[in-house]
């Protein structure tokens, strides 16, 4: 393989000695490739970030809910949260016990809430009406309540999940109404939780939010846990030297706040976080083959088979993903050039990287789209009747195993019913 532009994956030893062009040839493209070692290390990073003895890390499975991925996370001693019956189901298949699953519902039907009740998982609600619904379905049940502490953070307005412009959580001013509904249905409040947003790279907003959350928690005695939320970011601009989130510094600030709260609350209850991206993002690269290189007026386009049906983040959030270039043959790129990397979807917005400087790219090259393990495959679709890709895992010993088969055309017909009278 010709190493055209491989700075980031070389530094991480991402491929563990495997040739990405060979992976692309053996498994086809587009292809999600995961690294088990990196995934396990990110789990350990978070477990070890504080000294507080009752600190629990819940993995937010919406970031990546592949079965093998969840099995690895569970084996590292993490617990897990769920946003739907489907996530509860797959998490149980991965080996999580009901008491290790935290279901954080949002505007859910009575039927979905009943599924969570029957599954015997810990349930959180985020509105007075949802709390009332739980009381009607299961009087006397245990419940957690999601509050909005008024502090939000995130890389895009669509991922800020607290503050004054979001649908999530209950304002603290409604605490009397929360107490009233709890009493009306004999519900037992066992926890409170929050989530301020996604992809913060400094800890100031998070630390401020947990201070506000702890003030709410101190108004309720008998809690088993307080869930501080997630949102821990990763550096997407690695090739430009972007620094990672300083977990040591953030951990020290969080640790101080945890011990202070425990002292004021009168006991050391479980204090939890629920990161998704930090755990999963850096463990995956998408391999995609270049099928076209062309000029349109004054722009050069590199067209590959990773459309937004495979990776939605750029079109959804204007997100940045680093791009590497791999080449099977020993052919040099004459120079660097500014190109726009696009997919194969019939939409003008199907852009992976706009005006990106890369070594000269040729048809047949393999692109490595970095940091794709969070909100990658979980958001993939069959738009344009494209098939969802395969997933492979590079084990710690370098062995490559298939963990999800590539879809075939017949999968497009599953659950469809043709008309018979035409």
C-alpha cells in the first residue's frame, strides 16, 4: 500500500498492521472499521477520571448500538442508557442486566413506556405529563426525573439539550408539581438527571451545570443516584493538532464537586455520567472508494461511495471529519490541492468535506473518513435505496472480524407488501 496521507491513523496505530486497501477489497466499500483497543481505552479513560467511590459510567448507546460494540463496552464494566425499546432490546442481547440499563424517555407513548416498565429497567421522564403517564400506568413505581438546569453546551444548536431553547427536561420552578404527581401516584423518586449537550471541549459549562443540578438534588431526600449527563467531546481536527479534552483537569473539578455534594447531601449516593461520543467516535474509520474525480467550473470534486446515507453528520450538523488517502499502487501525488469530497447521493448537500486540502487524489484511491464511530452507522439509512454498509472490528491481536453483514438488494423489500390487484 502507498501511504499517501495517513498521519492520524499512523499515530494511533489504528489498523494494527492491517492494510486498509486490503480491507476495502476484502469487505467492499463503504465499510465501517472499528478498533477494539481504542474503544476499550476510552471506556477506561472515563472510569478512571475521578476518585469518588460510587462513580458510574453509563454508555449512551444512541452513539453506536452495534451488538459487538455493546458487548465490549459491557465487558469493560460500563452500564448503559437507552432511548427506545429497540435500544433496550439490543442492550439486553449484549448482556446488560435490567438494572444496568437506564431508559431516558422523551415524549414516548404509553405503549413504549409500558415496554420499559415490563423490561424492569430504570426509567427517567422529562415532563410533567410523562410523569403523570407513568403514574397512571404503574402506581407505586420507581422513577427518575430529568431536569433542565438552564445551562446548555454543544457544537451545534441541534445538539444543545439544556437551556432556554430546547425541548428537554423539567424546569426547576416546577418542582412543586413534580412532588404533587409523585405523591398522587405513590411514585418513588430514586434519581434525577440532566444532559446539557454534545461535544464540549472544555469543562466549564459541564461543571456549572452539575452545580445547578446538585442544588436541585438537595431538595429531594432518599435519592439513589444523580446522573450528570454526557457530551464529552473529541478532537475532530487531529491532523491540525487540535488538543483533546483535558480529562485530568475536568476530572479533578468533577471530583471536587462530587465529594462536596455528598457531604452536603449527607451520604455518598451513586453519581453517574452518560457519555456516548467520547467512548465511540475515535474507534471507527469509514473506508470509501473514489469513483470519480472531476472539475465543475472552478471547483474540483472527489466523488466517493460514502454518501450521507452512510454518514449523516456533515449534512445534519455541518460536521468536520478528517480524511486520509490510501492507495494500493505505488503512485505518487504530484502536489496538494483543494478539493470538495462528495458522496453518491442525489442531493447537492451530499458533501463530506468542503474545500479540503489533500494530496492529489485519483480514481480508485481509498479514503479514510476519521472519527466515525459516533452517530455514524446508527444514523445510516437506505435513502436512494442505497444499501447500508458492513462493519468490521480489528481485535486487540490484529485479527479482523465481520460484525455486521453488508445489506443486499433483497433487504430493501423486507416488510414491504406489494399490491395484488394491478
